[in-house]
């Protein structure tokens, strides 16, 4: 999913097994989840975008509840649908789970937020900076799910989108 300079994921709840990505339930339950990662101050409050690029800053994981088909929310060119094996989908969900920062008791840490009611922000582990943007995070998630795209140097959504479109056109290859 692409929104201006931001990329992320939309996952279908029906495909998620009960014990997979249990952290999503802290946000609530919906037919679809929108998942993104980014600079805490910019993502939540829209503050200091330049500082977020040049100085490593705190990051958050955003989990949004979508109650209608995402195709009815986003224009067709803003969504690329990828089909993947159950195993690779599980790897993507594990990637999400590993992004959350937890307190000493192992509980998720919610970010102070003024976000819309259907979005919850959680403190994330890695710092945000010019070479680690939401686009890089999305590319790394795809790589974790064994989507064969080159994840190096992805700093813009346009580059990520180009690489995904090439991936979609490449015939599937079986592993030796």
C-alpha cells in the first residue's frame, strides 16, 4: 500500500491463524489490518520531517483497523497485491511481531498519540533515519517473506513500487 511518501502493508485477518501476530489484537479486530512503520513525531503529529531524515529518531509501528475492502479506500495504483505461500506469509507476520518494542514485563508500549480512532501506534525497536525509512522497512518485510526484490537503497516509495511491479511481471521460479 502506498500513500504519498509512505508505504506499508495491508493484511487480511482471515488469513491470520489464531496464534500468529498476536500483538494485532491489542489494537482490535477487523477484516483487514493496515501496518506501517515510521518516525514517531512525523508519523503521529506531522512534526519536523527534515530532522527525522537527518538525525536518527524514535520510531513507531502503526496498526490500523480497516472495516471495508481496502480497494474501496485506496486507488488501484496505490495497492499491489502479492500472493505468497503460507510459510512466507507467516514470516511476514513474524517480521511485524519483531518490530514492537516491549517494556520489562514484555508488554507492548503504546505511543502517546492523537491518532484517529482506528489506528494505534506502538513504540518500535529500530531508529528512523534517511537510510531507514518506512519504504526500507516495507522492503525488508517483503524480503523477510521471501519476496525477491532488491531491498538495497530503497528510500522512496517510487523506487519500491518500481521494484514490486518488476517482481510481479517476473515468472515464478521454483527452488532447486
